[in-house]
C-alpha cells in the first residue's frame, strides 16, 4: 500500500501530471489524464484512490463526481481491510492520510450540495413571488382595461346624448 518510489515512479509521475493540470485550471486535460491513469489495471490502490479523488474534484457536477468519489471510497475500504489483516503499519498510516482527503472531499460535496439546494429553494421562492407579482399585474391590467372600457363607454354615452340633443 505504501508508495515506494522505484516501482511507483511512473504512477506517481502520471498522477502529478494530472494534479498539475488541475492546479492550472485545465480540468478537461486533468479529467483525460486521470481517466487514462485509472485505465491501467496495474495501478496500485494508493494511486487508484488518489486519481479517483482528483477526478471527482475536477468534474463539474456531483452526479458524475460521486461515481468517482465512491470508487475511491471502495478502493480505500478494500485497502484498509487488507492492511489491517496484514497489520501493515506503513500502509495504515498512508491510509489515514487518504481517509482525511476522502473526508475533505465528502465535506466539500455536502457543503456544495447544500448551496445548490439553497439556490434552488431561493430560486423557486423568487419565482413564486414573481408569479404573485405577475398575477397582481394582470389583475391591475384587467382593472385598467375595465376602467378604460368604462371610460370609453361613458364617453360614448355622453357623445350619444350630445348627438341626440
């Protein structure tokens, strides 16, 4: 589970390339690189988790991102059980750091989802207010139309009376 340099060097380099793209704001390239990294069936669990977390962070909607967050969680659980069974203290320490990253990602997700829900709620509240305002405007328009019709009718009656005299 640990990240020994020699065998993990290409995995580390490819992960760091994707991370650099993420930090530079090139999410499209980051997504392509992390998906390529994850297509490698020899990718060690540590880098599976790191790439899944990075990919979930790079995606712009939680429906897609959650798939990768959950994949990272599953890889973490499997690795944790294996490290625990073997009593591999180095791997367990590394997994502690990964657990913190997963928790941070999930906390961000929950906060972001709460903001989205608040935005949706306030937008629907506003649209309800707009609907009420529109109804009031329509009532005023109808009232104005009735007044105009009444005024026109009164003018017409006056003109008829004047004409009949």
